C-alpha cells in the first residue's frame, strides 16, 4: 500500500514579512511543521503499523529549508521525502498549490492508494489544499477525519466530524483524507532514526519535472491575489486594572451590569427561566 | 473588468438533516443583498439539495427573504451530503446560470464542498471571509484573517465566478423582510458516470446536551488553562449561571479535557459575537481571539499582567480568578 503524506512548513507567526506583491515572505523566516500535519503523519504511521507493507512518502512544497522537516518525519518512521521546489512556485494560492502537489504525486507515486493531509495549515487556515489535490487527481476525499477504525489494502473506515455529529464512512482507494487533531503522544525519533534520516536522499522536483507550464503555477497560475494586507487592529479599549480582590469584584460587577443586557444580569435571566417553568 | 457573461449572486443554502436551512445562509443572504445593491441590483439566488417531497416545506422558509430564484436538485441520492455529487451538480448549475459571485457557508460541509467546486470551475476561492465588498471595478473584494488573525488580507479573484466562504456568526443577520416573488426552479440531476466511492456506514448525532446556545448567547463566559482543573470549570459554570451567560473554553482547555469540543472558541472552534465576552484565565493567543474579538465588549481576568488577552479586552482585570469569582458569587 502506498501512502502520500502532504505536509507544510509554516512560518513562526511572530515574525511575518510580506513581499512587494503582498504575498508572504517565506525565506529566512523561522519555520515549524504545521501542527495538523503532525496529526496527518501520526495517522499515516498508525495505518502503516496495521498494514505491514505500507510505504509512506512525504511531499512538501516550499523552499530548500523544508528538507529539514522531511528528514524529521523520516526519523519518526516515514519512508521517503519529496521536496517540490522552484522559484516559479512562489505566490501560489490554494488552486495553484493543489495543482502543483497533485502533479508531483502523479509523477513520483502514480499508483498511490491514499493521500493524507492535515485539515488546515495554521498560517493560511483555508482547509482548501487537500480537497484541491483530490480534485486535481479526480479521487474522492474525506475531510474532518478524527480517527481511523480499520484499514485493509482496498479501503479504509474513518470517523469524521460533521456539523451535527460524527459520521463513519468507508472509502475505497485511491482517496484523499484530511485529518483534524486527535489526542496522542507525539512520536519520538526511532532508534537510529536521526542518523537514518540524515542519509536519505531527498529528491527535489522543479517545474520542469512536473510537466506543468509557467502559467499554471505560482502567482501566475493563481486565480486569486492579495490586493491589500494590513495588520488587524483591535476595536476594544484595552484598559487594564491592577486592583485589590475586593475592588476587582466591584469593577467586574459594574462592568457586567454596564455591558451585559439589562434583563439578564445578576441571575435575573436564570430566575426568569425558572419562573417560566413554574 | 467584470465579465458580461457572468451576472448575479448565487448562494449555496445548506440544509440540516431536519430539512431546515442552516442559519449561515441568512447571514450570507443579508450580505449578498448589500453586494447586489452595489452591482445595480443583480439577482440574488440560492441553490438547495433536497430529496423527494421535502421541497414543499421549504417554500415557506424562503418566503419574503428577497431571494429571486431558488434552484433545487431533488433526488434520493442527494439525501446525505456527498462531496462528489454535490460539487458536480453545483458545477453544472454554474455552467447554466453563470453567477459572478458564488457564496458558501464555511461549515464543515461548506469547507468540504467549496474547494472541489472552485477547482472544477478553475476559479479562485477565498476561505473564511470576515468582510465582503464590491470594489471600484465591480469585483468582489473578500477580506479574511491570515496568520491566525495577525493580518487581514483583501483578496481579489481573476476568474468567474468569484467564490468565497464565510463562517457562521461572522455576519449579522439584519431584519429580513423583503418581498419578492421567489421562483422555485427544479434542475435536472445528471450523475451519469459519477461514482461515489464514499459509503456512509454510521452517523451519530451530537447529543442534545452537547448542543449549546453559544450562537445566540448574549453573555459568554470562557475559561482557559488558568482555570487549572475541573473545579475551575465548575466555578465558571456557577459564574455563568449567576449572570445568565453560557460557558465556553479555549483550545488548550478543551484539549486538556476540561471542556467539551463543542464549546471551543477560536480558529479551530466556533466564532461568536455576544454582547459581552468574559475571558477567564485565557492568555489570548491569536488562535483564540479570532473567534471572539467581534464581541461587542470584552472583559478579561488573568493573573499575568502581560497576558495578550488584555490587548483586545475593553476591561482587563489583573488578578486571581480563584479569588475574584468566588467573592463575586457571594454577592
């Protein structure tokens, strides 16, 4: 069974810079693996533990430094890493990103069974790249996956979170799934994992390797563009008080009265509700 | 320049399992009418997926809403949401009616559906918008928070339809009383050769007690890791009850098992905009504040005078929750 794991390096959100085109400046910024992609990796590894012949290949699109993340994944049990990297990919929106990653998977892993992505990336938080990859490859998708129930070499049974409950679905391969957070202990590198990871060859795919044109990737291949970016300013007063406990309680009482809705302060609404029942 | 072939606004109206229209539709509709005004009064239409006989009850729901046309697909295969079926049929409809703007609520279903539709239509999609407007060139200017809310980006789309999703509770619903003669237009369901490889084997509805009233709450009292343990959350419940509020929690508190996921506020949880939001023991990470900063007023209680939450609160109280709240409750 062949699993493609799609991961993204996200910048540390405390230090953001933008290019002249108002796209994010990624090079030279401290980066971490997107937290949801750690959940995706965990799901891939736990499927691989059940299906002994499973092979996991991690794909990422980004600058050269993203190799480090791939090596970290290899140190915890992922088999291979592929870096999709070309200056021409810069400024891609989710449409162009989906197309590019799909082309890379088609090239390296044409007979994939399952593609696993994180549900969101914490920088963009669009939740669009996974479905975009699935659409480009013409395979079904299962989003908001919480856990997997069972898997064999033909299909997988998953639990997913809907707007009003939890659905259990069975999907036949090939398919793509997007994973929400779950509770687990993060894996530590395997014995010799770090050493192994440092020796693995990580192929780099450029635009030329993917058989796409200039116009299909990066900023040029993106139907959307940022026309303006600005810092989010709070509309609130931000007055801070350091008072005694008693004074704090009084202040809280005053402000709850002032800001709350007249009839529902100080237990009034609770009393009303009870009154209605009686 | 706007494309003459594309005109009007289409909204996907998600139906709940009980055949109600999801509230996010009304929020989108209100905004769509504002956009329509700026576009010389273009039509605002909706599309729904229903299954035999259900359409009748829905006619009433769309009455006096100011929707020009309600397009509907009626087929037993559409009873349960299916990414492949729904996205294929919306793509078919867009091909027929060519809307310049297509809006979808950013529910879990909408976020599953929208990128498949935009991909198949080779157009752009801006997710989780907090503002939609028409710019000087007649194009949709979609503003969304990025980097966990640190920055706002206004995004334009080169192609048509211009697509956007908006989370529930981000837009206010105005008073909708707009008489137009809403026309119901049945559409042909063509799913020939479309294989749905996702089989639903079970569904468990979130039990009633877990459904909360955060969407309609006037006062929300939220707890974070500063509440330390279950006792801290019991105190929070008492506090909330005493002022007629509903309780909510930050992501770390939910992940620590102190509160249910259904009351999680923030980037990966709910977005709320109550009259008053009281944040207790919440540090104020951007991931949390994006879900509550549109509250009319914010009070924050935190021991740490440097907590980020104080930057977005109207009133910041530096102090110990475990001292202040019990005393507050004593009256």
